[in-house]
């Protein structure tokens, strides 16, 4: 599984790819008979009538049509993968919260059963909001296939390279890269590692896209060519499989006598993709102060209100700090948006300890947060020479809605009791007789 498959560059392109020569019809979508006895099928990620700029669909040429990949469904329980609105009661009051990483599973579990939803908001049935989850799994999906009809899935590996085989081909996604699976895409998720761990943002709303750059111009931040889409690959596998569909928060399964990952050729713009976060070109202050953290937005999932994202995916990558007479870490603030953070590697510059790779924090709507005491002291007294911030890659799922903490997140041993105390030492420094 460790080889690196061919990928196609570009964001939102109209791609075409075939795993067998001549499998892709030319000049038409639905010929009377397809090559190799394939079935033609359209997969639409937007309403048929969506404006051209947001219209997304792909044509798939497959061994069996998708109707043969369903049957009579049985409801199953995946108890810790939650969907908004999540009404499981718990007693955790309002607060700023932080969690340690998930421990390794002590029994075999695959990606689906390794998911622990931490927060959710909005309503999947209304195509509003999101869920933030952690995953930790140690068993590969070999004969089980996931279809998430509720959400586009942004997967952020922290440890363990993921091997994601979707209907539209194969992606290898190590830590430091991300993968995006469009709503309704069937996939097997596997790893060569003993355990794979990371984060998932389920986007119930409009798909992620690239933010406008405004005065920044035509370059920097996430550049379209650094997004990579898989080439066609298929399984012609007539062994028993199980399809698991997540649909409006419920889980339903059906038994198949073959693999549904049977697309031999496809074309279109509704595709999975991956992205190497190290190709993000950060823009920042070169004189004093620093811009709002939105300057580090990799992708945004817009809402119907301009500038108000359903979700922003923001990273805090390695970069030079050069601002003069400036408190360089993120400033203290309160915010109408709600921030779920994770750490992929190293250390985050606003926290000296307690926030570790695989862990998570939640700063909900209008709750104050910022550097801990040690980070404040260090930054307030630092010699402001140019400094390269290295060995760091934090990220944020930021949403317009307040986030509901799940029962699991409220009651897990990984919840840190002491997080709020990281600011307790910030004492009054005010002296009305001393201006400087
Ligand atoms: Fe914040």
C-alpha cells in the first residue's frame, strides 16, 4: 500500500481519467453501449440547476451501476460518531476546553468505529454546520466501504499514513497532508501503520473552496495546482463486502457480493482530492502587528452570507516572525465564530504546554482565549529579532455556529480539568503612575 499513485493537479478542475484504454467515452456522456460493458452513471454534488461556478458533477463508468451496490438495509449502531443536532445529554457546563490525544484502541477497530465526535453544530438535515471528530484505528477496511451522505469529509492525519481508495481512485495521505472526500463518495480507508490517528471535519454545508485573495493578488496561500486528484482505479472483486451508509445521522448497512469500488473511468469536477499543507504559502506582517488568523485560511466552506463561513479550515504553519514592537503570538480575543483546534506536529506558539499532537481544544462563541501565562511572558520579553517558527503545524476548524460538545468529549478521561488554569497566572500589571 505504500507506493505513491499518480495524481492530477488543480482545484475544482474538470478532470478526465481512465484505468483501461478507451474506457472513457469521448464527445458524449452516455453512449448507447459503453466500452468494456461498463455502465454510465452521473454523480451530482450540486443540484442540476446550480450556477455554473458551483455546479459539480462527475460521470462514472463502472462495472455495475450503483443501484447494484445497495440492497435491503439494516440499521446499525456506531455509537460515538455523532451528527448535529446531537441531543445526547451531559453535564459539562460552558467553558474553554482541551483534550489529550485519543489512546490507541485496545481492540481491533476500523476507521468507521474509530471515530469519536467531539463537537457538532447546525443540522445535517438542513445542510448547515459541521462536526469535529477524532479518529484512531488499527484495522483496515478491506471488505467494508463507507458512504457518508451527510457531509463532505475533510480528513487531517496526525499519525499514520492513510491509504484512501475511493470510487474515483486511490490517494496516499501522510501526516501533514489532508484529504477531502465529497459527500456521497464511497471509500475504503486503510493504513500500513500499527495505528492511524487524526481529525475529521464533516461539512454539512456548501463544499469547501479556496478563499478569495483580495489585495493579496493572484498568488500565495493555497495555490490551486497543489491540490491533487486521484486517477481512475478500480477493484474487480467478487468477494463479499459490506457497505455502510451514514445518512441523516443514522447508520445503515447492506451486504454485497462484490466491491462497489468499480469505476474504471470517470470525468467531471466532483472528486476527492488531497493537499500537502507544506505547500501553503503564508502571508503575514513585515512591519508591525499581525493580520487576523483568517490570513491562514486554506479552504473555506461558504454560507449564504458573504464573508461568514460555515467552516474555515485554517492552519498555523512554519513561518518567519519579523514584526517589530509587536506581541507576536496570537492576541487575546473573543470571537463570534467558534474554534476547534488540533495540532498535527510540534508545538503551537500560543501554548507552552498541554496542547500536544493529536490533542484538541475548543474556544466556543464569545469565550475568551489566547496565550497561556508562559507564552505571554516569553513573548512579552523576547528580543524581537527575526525568528523562524519551526516544528509546528496547528490547524483550526472555525465555524459560524456555537459548537455543541458531545457526551463522549464531555465525559472522556482525555478532557483536561486544568486547561482554564493556563491563564490563571496572568496577574494585574496595571500601575496608573507608570506609563511605560
Ligand atoms: Fe481564537
